[in-house]
C-alpha cells in the first residue's frame, strides 16, 4: 500500500510490525515476519532513511517507529519534493 510513496514491501512490513509492537529486536522481527536478519536490517535502514524511524527516548540505542500520521506526512512531503525536483529539472 505504501509502495507508491517509496516504501518497499519489506520496509512496509517492518514498519507495520514496529507500529504494532514498539519493543522488538531484529531477531524477533525476522521471526515474526518470516525474514532473515539481513532483510530486517535492510528494512530498518530504509525506514531510517525515509524518516519513519527515530531514536527511542526510552531506550538509548534503540529505534522507534514514528506515528502512522507523522510517517504518512513525511512520505507525502518527500514525494512532493521529489516530484517538484523532477519537474524542475525537465525545463
């Protein structure tokens, strides 16, 4: 569903799992999603790059998913900027 906004299926699955249950390690996520740890880590990296994960205030060194509302807004802004840049470069 979020592929149109730049997320891969893998990143979307990881994001949805983290929104559902914040406190979750890479191994647990992989087990729950049927992914290897490298796939989960790639999904996490993608989510960080897109601004959908942020540092946890509660657990140093851990990441937490931003709210779906804030995440959608972030993706829409990114998509809009990308579209504006693309159309600006075509002139």
